[in-house]
C-alpha cells in the first residue's frame, strides 16, 4: 500500500534593509497602496516564489503567500526606521526540500533569514465546522454572485423584475429590506396578515410588518434580493420563535398557504401581478418530539394519502409556483442546539416538506464552496404514505451562506436559511429571464431539474451533503433557454 505524502507547510521569516523594497511595500501613512505599488508587490512575491522554487527544485503545492509583520496593515511597522520584515508561507513536498530551502535562506539571497516554522501535516477535511468562539462569516456579499455564477442582465439591480417572492417566516421589516439596492429596490409589496403569539398564529387585519420579529425573515429576504434585485417581496409572518406544537403550527401554516394561493389566483386573473411566484420557506423541524403523539405523520408523511400540508405543497407546484425550502441546520457537525437528541446527523435532519419531491431543498456552503458541517445531511425520510411525495435524495443543491453584508458588517447571512434565500433569488432571476407565457412551458419541475443537472458536481448521483452541488445560475439559464 502506498501512503501519500502530505505537503509540509512552511513559514519563513525574512528581513531586508533594501530601501527599494521598503519604498515599494510601505505606503504613505493613511493612504491605500496605489495600483503601481500593488503591482510591484506582486512582482516581489513572484520573485520570491521563483527564488524558493529554484533553491528547492520542487513544485510547490500552493501559491506562496507574503504576510506582513508585526502589523496587519500595509507597511510593516509603526517605526519607520525598523527593518522591513515579512513572513512567507509555502507548502513543500517533502523534508528534503525543507532543508534545502533553510540552507538557501541562510545565505541571505532573499533577505536576512530570521527563522522558520512548520505546520503539522494533517489530513484535510471536506467540511467546515464553525465553532462558537470566533466569527463564523467568510467574505461579504460582494463575492456572492461570482460564487453562484450569476452574470448578465439578471445579475443587475433589476434582475428579478416582475418576479414575486413570498417569504413564509417571522415577518419582514420593509425599512431594512428596502435598503439592499436603493433606490432601485422598493420596500415590501404587501403581505397576508398574521400575529404570532408563542407557537400560535392568529389572523389579524390589516397586514403590517413587525420589526421586533423581523430579524430572521428579513435576513432571508435580503439574501434573495442580493441575488434577484428588483423582485417584489410578499410577507407571510407565520413563524414563531420556536415550534412547540408542530400539529398546531402546520394547521396555521396550511391556512396561510391556502390564503396565499387564493390571492395569487385572483392576482393572475386580474393581471395585477406577473405569473412568476417563488414561495420561500426557511424553516423546518428540529425536534420531532414537537410532533407527539403522532410522530411521523408529517415528518415521514405517515398519513392516509399523505399529510395535508405535504399535499398542499404538491398542489402549489401543480399550479406553477416554485417552492424553495431550507435543508435545516441539523447536520453531523455542530448541529443547531434545538435539534432533538435523535434528530441530527445522517438521515435525521431533513423532514416533511423540506424533503418534498416538488420543492428545491437547499443546503449550505461557504462562498468558496466548502460544505458547512451544520447543514442537514441526507438522505431524506422514507415516505410512509406510499404516495412518493417525499424523496430520500435530499438536499437537492447547496448555496452560499455565512457571509457579511458589504454595506454593514453588522448584518450577517447565516445558516441554511440564508442559503435558502440565495437559492430563491436564483430561481427568481431564472424566472425573470422568461416571458410570462413561457412559465407554463417550463414547469417548476423542469426548472428544479435543470438547477440540479447544472450544479457544480456535474453528476446524476446525489451526494448526501451537497446534493447535486452548488447552484450555477448561468449554466441553469443556458439549459432552460
């Protein structure tokens, strides 16, 4: 058996008193580096890389990096008279290359050698497990469209024009949502009234947003708007802080859905809105004890003809509405604290409508497409009704999450909820690319199929973590053309 050799990550510290190098890499205080200085810095890094490769005779397993010490700013020290100190990180293939580089650096060819350190050679992981002791966000929404490959007119501020997104959540704050891409984005178009008290939802009139309860729902809506631009948002505030009685909640949700479906039908008949509707559901079942005494009736569709809410989701799809659900945050690594003792990990986190055959179920990755270990892991449950409404091949795809807002670092997008919003934005942008008459020529099932088929894994075999991969909006649009 051949045991592969892991590359050895080396950090070596150099000091140079070269005035030219210091002039290139140290900017005027308070000023950002000029384009010329940045280019010169890159040239210096390339030279160092060539120096290392020439001395070691080995291929580096990753790009060499230059890091400033002792401060993190451009320019290396508070004291202008101090030597310029840099840290260079590179991965070498073996121990012989390490010793060769150590000896070469001691000659001073690249600057005065101060020291070298080595990282332990450990195996890499295909997932990220965010802890509780440090910020969990990576990057900002500036990288979002690139991460999902959304370009062209659909990526602009008017990308989702004439497309409606209905958010079934905690409620929307129009003042917060409306600042995403102002002034091209308006506020919330409207909604259906509901009042959440504990785990009970009661109808109210008229509809109004509840800023006190709008944190989670507003985050989901903002994520969708970041992708789809000028969509119309519709608010259905049905989600309580925690689902204590699942049967009561589903009864309320069923009523809310019926109300929305009826209103959409009337809108279509009157021509008051476009035919393009996306229903977003960033919620799920964390603890199946909330389903007692009839555990499985909804989560495993164990009811004659299927659970009433699962049947309604089927009907929504039948009348041409795109439905998106979050996979949930009950994955095998760092599941949500609300997850039940037996409701997390492989095959134990995607339940009920989240695993519905006719919804797009969305897991979570970082902006660099590394899977997030808290994202619920497939397969979905076996459908005990015999109707085939629930599928085990879930999630369908993943979308980016765990990033900050570029306009305000205090605003974060986290969990599969934000990923659900991003995917809903992709669906809305794809719908916006087709005229209303084309909607029924491209049924929701066709759109879901193309999103899966064009996702990043490029395979017809579903992965229990990533589904069919990370959504690729441009490839999906091309497949739908």
